[in-house]
C-alpha cells in the first residue's frame, strides 16, 4: 500500500474514530504499519477486526493489548506519521534507542519496544509541531 492510499483511507477513519471515541497513532514506512488504538475495549476490538480483515493489506499482527489508566495520544483521532518524511536524524535516533535498530521494521519489535517507540515518536511530533 502506498502512503497516498493510506491517506485516503484515513480521511474516513478520523470521522469514524471520533464517533467511536478512538484515539491513536499510526506510523507508515516502506509499506509497513505500526498502529496504536486507544478507547473502550468493545470499540477497539471492533476496529481491530475491521482493520485485520481489510484486504488492502495483509499479515496483520496484534503486538499487545493493555488496560491503560490514561491515553497516550488523547488529542489525535489517529495521528498518521509518514516515517520517511520528517526529521530522520531524530527519528532514527529514537528508533535506535527504543528498538536497538534504526530500521523501521514493526514486525520485529517486541510489545515494549513498539509502545515506547510510538510514545517517543508522538513526543517528537508534538515538539516539532509546537503542540
Ligand atoms: C493500516 C490501516 C489502518 C486503519 N486504521 C483505521 C482506523 O483507525 N479507523 C478506521 O475507522 N478505519 C481504519 N482503517 C480502515 C479499515 O480497515 C476499514 O476499511 C474501515 O474502518 C471501513 O470499514 P468497513 O469497510 O467494514 O465499513 C485502516 C486501514 C488500514 C489498512
């Protein structure tokens, strides 16, 4: 899937996510995705099944499911980050620190690595956008 196809999908997704109380972040790079979904369990489960069943992509893996006291991405109905388009030096440094590699390969990340990486990527995005 190309980044522009993803952007098309996500224009509808923001409206749906808002209606369902879903927030999160999605990082896209080299045709791979790493996405965090936050919300009520039933809403997150239903969305996960929709995404997993979406035939526009394959090999969807669930990395972790956790109960959370507060949201890590409360301001975003789904923040979409194009991995290859941004401050690569800082992005690679945080990926290296969190996963031990500066290559964006979500399939090889542990649950701890994936969630730390997304939280730190969100912090960087907030800093660069002045939020
Ligand atoms: C990587 C990826 C992430 C997606 N994320 C969302 C999302 O956050 N919210 C959403 O409503 N749809 C998302 N979609 C689209 C869903 O897979 C699905 O097409 C959409 O929810 C419409 O579902 P429906 O065709 O069953 O009505 C995503 C699709 C892909 C490929």
